[in-house]
C-alpha cells in the first residue's frame, strides 16, 4: 500500500487547505492508498467534521521521525530533483512526501508544488531541509501545482501513467461569481468534463466566503 504524506507546519489550516486535504484523503482511500498530514502542530484546529472524513489522518511527528529506519523507501517530491517521477518508481518507493516553503509567496528562484505560509516567519524551505537530510527526490515537471494536484499527479504516475501523458490545464480562469473571475496560477489535471480537477466546493459550506477572503490576500494564503 502506498502512502502520501503532506507536511503541514502551519499553526492554522484555512478553508481551502481543508478542502484539498479532504479531496486527497478521499481520492487516496478510493485508490487503496493512505494519506496523512505530518508535523502537524499539537494545537492545530481541525473541525471534527474534517477529522471524520474517510482516510483523513493527522501525525504530529515529522517524516524524519516516522521513517527514520526506512528513509530509502521514501520519495520527496522536489522541484530541484534531477529526475522526473516515473511509473517504475512504484517499485522503489512506498511513501511520497510533499514538503513546502514557509513565509515566501511566490517562491524565489524555484518552483514548489506545495506552499505553507507561516505569518511573520523568515523564509524556510521545508523541501530543502528534507533534501539535505537525505530523502531521495523526484520532480513533477516545471509548473507549480496545488497540494491536491501534486498528490493526484503522483498517484497517477505511480499507478502507471507517464508524467507527460497526463492531461493538464495550466493557469485556468475560475469564475468566483457572475461578476468576478480570476486566473489560478497553477497547473491542474484535466477532469473528465474538460475542467480542472479541483476540490468540491460543496464539501465545505463556508468555502465560498473563505475563497473570496483569501483570494484578496493572494493565492499563496490558500495553501
């Protein structure tokens, strides 16, 4: 069984992040895989309704602690890695970790698949930290992805689909309401209906308000 791990170091979890995590949990479970957040603060406020979502798990330990004795079976999704993720990696890795960057949006000088912002913090690249600790890295291409997209693409590749054969939509325009739309600065997987595969808004009743509020601050705050 494959495991997908998202490092969540932010002391908060916004409505968009919750939607992404719900989506990852459901899709991972449907695919026969496990998903959990690691390095989560003890006091991280997650609603009981989210904790009850099928496949949603929280681990307060870091990936270094959880997988200290089997680091060679852990793959770090790293934009700075020299190799692209490929289906054959399914034989070499059991765990796929998604790190991030703290306090810098957009990231300077490189591309990150996940971004976590910590208010008033100095720039801390979590992916770089894990890289320096010896985790083997793989790339998902040159364009920034949301957290749920990065996990979705990784899962599709590990299940046998070549990275460059996956249908993508880059920087799609999303309509917020009848008067307003915005361009999302990310790459998405193209869904069966031709639209970008994104979390179901209906999964969180108050998401629309949160999306509008967060979009005014910048899309990095959604992750």
